[in-house]
C-alpha cells in the first residue's frame, strides 16, 4: 500500500509544470491531490497568523500528516525549561514600567526587534517604581546594538558558545557557591550577581535565537534562583514567523506545539520524529505544503518531494505555488505581537485581495477526497 | 420541528416538576405539550432521568494559562514519546474540541471560564470559539491592576470604578467580574511573600479588603446579575478558615460569590497542624444568605493547577508534582501554572478531599452551593460523575473514607454525615441555581420558553456510571449526544453582560495606555475581525 500510494503521488506530482500559472482553485485542487495521495504529508513552514495555523493543523489532521514550524528549533528551545524545570516570564509592558534592572542576554536581539529600546523605554526610570533608577546590563551583545540602545549599559562581551558557562557562573555566585575563575573575572562576575540580587524587579531579555538551548536553560535557572530573595522574571522575544502564536494555536487545536503528527489519527508530539526536515530527508514523508506568509523563506530540505508552496513572495521551487497575503499587511489577523507578548489583533496596514492562508487551506480541504464541501 | 422526550422521570426544580412525564421541544425551545399536534421525532426516556443541561460556573477551560499547562505537560497527554497509555489529564481531553465534547457527553451545556485577564481576553475567546456544543462565558479579572489601584489610591468614587469595570467587561466580552487574591499579585511584584485580607499593597497603601469592597460595590452599582466572584487570600494554607470567615463578614451583607471554598476550609488542629474546618465554615455560610459558594472538590488524580493567584502558585512550586512550574508577572494580573498530584495516601490531600464533601453536605441550601472541582485545580472535570456518586451515597463515602490514611477520619465530620443528595437537589445545584447565579434566565429549567438544553440519563444504581454518559443530550433543541456518543457538534455561543457606563472612561483609559505603556489600548481588544465566529455572542441582561 505505501509503495503504491507513493508512486501515485509522484505520478500526479509530475503532471504540471512548476512555473505554469494556474488559477487559485486549480492550484488548490492540485494541492489536495498531492497531499491526499501522499503516504505521509507534512504541513511545514507554518509561517502564518492564528487563523492560518488553525487551518494548517486541521489540514494535517485531515490528511493524517504532520505539522511543523520553520522556527521549531527555537520553539523547542523556549519550551524546554518549561517542560523540564521552571520558568518565570513577564511582558514587555512590565519590563517597561516596572523593571529597575534590565538584563539583555545574547546577540541579535535588536535585529529581531528593532524598536526594543524605545518600547521598553530603556532611557527612562521605570514608571511604576517610584524613585528607583534603572540599571541595564548586556551580556554577550553585539557592540553596535549595545551602543545604539539609547541608555547607559554595563556590557560584558562574550562569544555565543561561552554564554552558558558565563550565566552558570553568575548563577553560582548569586547563590553563594564557589567558582574557579581568575581574580578579576571573579570580581566582575560577583559584581554582576550582586547587581541582579539588588534589583527589586529585574527582567532578563533574550531569545532562543540569541542563545544555545543550554544557555537558555541556564538563564531560566538564574532567574528562578534570584527569586529566592528578590523578584526577577524573563522576556523571550519569540521565534520569527509567528512561531509563538502558532504554538499557542497548536496547544488548543491539537494539544501540542509544532512537530506533531496525526499518523495514527490522534495527535502525537515528538520533537525528533516529527521534524519536517528530517522526515523529508529520510524519505519518510513524501509530500509537503510549505507555508511562509510572513516571508519567502525556502524549505530547509534538499531532497525533492512533491511540494506546494504558499508564501507571500514568488517562491518557485515547488510544483504549485500560491501567493498568500501577508498577515497584518494585506489582511487583518491575530498574531503573537512582539510589542505586547500576547495574541494581538492586527488590522491590515495595506489591505489587498491577496488570499489569506486559512482561506487557501479551506479551499484545499474542500478538494480532499471525502470532503463534504 | 417538534420533539417529544417521553416517559422519563422529569426533575425540574424551577417549574416544580418531579414526576414521570414528557418534555416537548420546538424550534430550540421547551414548549408546552402541543394540542392536536404530534411529534416529528420522539425519544424514549422510560427508565431515564430528564433534567435541563448542566451548567459549570467555574472551570478553567481556555486561555493563555491553560495553553501553558498543555505545553508544560506533554507527557500528561495520551500521546507523547514514552508514555503511559492513559493519564488523568488525557481523560480530560486537553484540546478545545475535546473539552466541548467531553462536557457534552456528561450532559453539560454551559461552562464558565472564570479567570480571564483583560489583556489575554482575545486568546481566551479564540480558544472558546473552538469549543464545540456547549455555550460559554468568561469572567474578567481585576484587582491587581495599576489603573484600578491608582484610582482607589487617589480616592476616586464608586462611579469611576464602576465605569472602569463596565468598560473592562465590554472590552473583554465578559459576563462578570472576578477578583483573585485582591492586591496579592501586585504585592508579589514588590517581593511580598504572604498577603492576607488586611495586608497593605506596597506603593498603593490599600488593603486587600478595600480592593475587594470596591469591586463588589461596582458589581452592585452596575446591577450585574453575577455578583463579584472572589478568590480569597491565603488559599491552601492551614488555618485559613479564619480568612474565609473574615471575608464573608467583609462582604457587608452584599452579594458575593466565593470560589472553590474547599481550599479555605482548613484548621490547624492535630499532630500535623492541618485539619478540616469545613463544619465551622459551612455553618458560617448557612448563616450568611448574601453569600454563594462553589466547592472546588479535590479528587485523587494527577492534575495541574492553573491560577492567577501567583503568590499561592509561587509557594506551590516547592510541592509541585512533577517538579516544574511557570510563574507569570502579567500586565494586569499575574499567574502560575504548577502540576500537582493529589494522592489518596497523602494525609493532607485526603483531608482536602473530605473537606470538599463536608461543605457540599453541610451547607443546607442547594441554591447557594455550586458543583465544581475548579477544573483542573482540584481534579479534571471528567471526574464529576464520581463526585455525584459520592454525594448521593453515604455508603460510597464510607468506603472511600475507610481507604484513607490513619487519622483522616478523626479530623473531619464526614463519616458522621448521613445526608444523600436527591435528584432534585442535584438539579438545583447543577442547573437551576447556576442559571440564576449567572443571570442566564433562559436556561437551567425545562419550563416552557426555556432554551431546549435537555440532558437525559439512563437510570443506573451506580450514579457514577449514570452521569458519565448521557443517554441523550439536546443543545438548543438539537440532538448532540446519543448513548454517550457525540452525534452532532455545532458551535454554541458565548454570553456576556453589557452594563452601561460613561464613555469618558474610554478616552481616559486611552490616554493611560499611551502614556504608561506607549501603546494603543485597542491592541488588547477583542474585535470581531479577530474571531472565527464573531456572531456567536449572546447577552445576559443586567438586573432590573
């Protein structure tokens, strides 16, 4: 059965020419044929708003496929401290109005969120901490970002690979444990640990893109430890392409974040098994729908499979491409907004007729065998 | 279409029916037996109990914290890597879709998500939109927000507070207002680790009592059908019965709903300084007609606690089972998500279990005591049938009590209580009274004109089996469950209250957001365009 299904998927996939423009309904029909004929289809990329994510997960379920997000590695790294230990989190609003200590950790944070300095009002004292000044520390930041933040920063340069050990050493000293370090380094680390312990309400700001997973866990541990005597929390900037919003939608639609499969009919989550790239490179998956309505990022695999692409650009690497509207630009949407840290309504900034991801997927689903639509 | 449910034991406290007879449905409503017309469809309810659809007034079924719990505990689902085949939380479904289906299976037709922080309202509504079959409502949580506390500090009057509450209800599309450990989350942000009724929130100079009173007054002033829904201070602490009694007195005779009372029924007696004070608390509730309560029954299971009482959740990290947790310092409220396992062999858990049942059985008036486990905090909602069985059988309770650790029986009065709930009392507690408490006048009854939410259960001497799977469930007149299986899964509505207010508060709050947060307030709104089913809202009228 699998072989037969596989060959029929290949056969139908070979029919159209990649570049031939076809109308959207024909494209959706062809996409439905490819996905339903596959032995194991993956719905990957998933750069979509909440409505698009809900639809994509339903499509994965309807086709007994898998859903994965283009930034799943970061999603998994952010989830790891939550799944294995403890995590303290706060919002950009609280970081802005309450934090008397802002601890930036890692490089690339400004690139991820160019307005970060203004949004967190880094140059001003925290509005809800009467009379308390704001201290800013940056560990392992890009020099230009640190300089351009618009506030006085106590910066400590460190390479990405050294971040985990560095945070670990600060954590050890904050808890009064000995570490092996040169005198001057020990003084510096002790001084940082004291700064964090002296904060009334500190916020550590980082992201899974800026730190390796172990460093991110170490940071979660530092924040937790500091709460033994004072208040400290953390703000993670979240993966690109609405990764955090897609994760939330996954939680209520399927019970799980991305890297979840419906092979058995029920949702099963396994970060290794349902990694879209691994599934395709290994040949386990034999068709893919790639979604990136926020950009035009290509799929990360090299192996050729029947591929339907749904991006806001003109990506042409697949058999069928539908150009989708960009959430919040071409159409209204809900997404995890970086400036609020919650699922946020976003009105279209330049409304257009470009179709929404959820609308395209609904049309694909209407063409699936057995659909009542 | 006319539907006849025939020959069942009909129990409907609001219309006074407790008899064998028929229930008729036409166009989604209960109707009087039509003269000279026959039914288009007939359902045999002989040897069945027929009641209105059940209503759960306090169950954490949606929103950001529920999502966090799911993401924190992948191993609690039925399917995650090396895993037990079946877990307690897996039995609760754990997706929006399964939540609706499993509630319906038990004959429930309306469920209230009681803890929605205003800035997370859109998240909650998105998730509720995806819960099929049942109708829903949310309570908006205030009392740990800078805007309110600053207004109270400045001495602004009751009208200003009421306007703010009304605007919050509008913005969050909520049915009522809730307050969780008033001021406690704000105090925790100032590194306060214990916070009681008369403790003062640093920087604001306000006590928990003052904040609670202000919100209670606002609910009265706005004529909200649902009174202030209060999660008191000191949840879970030995000796906290004193807090509960002081809080009932603090209500000043005004309507007040106390959530999950079981978690406040603890004394400090005995060798372990932990005992049941449920009898004392029940007596206080019996003597306080202005107060309604829900229980928050504990059952022995692996579960997860989801609460905006961040202070309590922070303390709870120490006893988490398994040892994980999430602590959230939010804009308007904070929260904590901490897994926990209630064990039959654990003295403290066993006392908690007994406390809940004592309260159910010792509070005399079934119109003022409501059936909850504070899902999933005391236990997942799927254990309800077993609790119905315990309430209706003293023999069953005795069996359970005998299996508990030594010393538990001595610390509670449970073994001496002979009361067994009747079907009529169950119908009041789970149907008629919740409809009244929520102001949902169209339901909770089988009287002509009521919404045709009807649950039919096959009579069985094992009440747990009987209430686990409805023989039939009708939602808005449509058959949705047959023999415990979902046969149709339409989407219900979400109910909200819309009290009037002076629109000046909108401009004022807009300015507040712009100046404090540097953001437009509408980023935290719930606009129609954001919802998959924006039309699916209903209104609960304010009191006359």
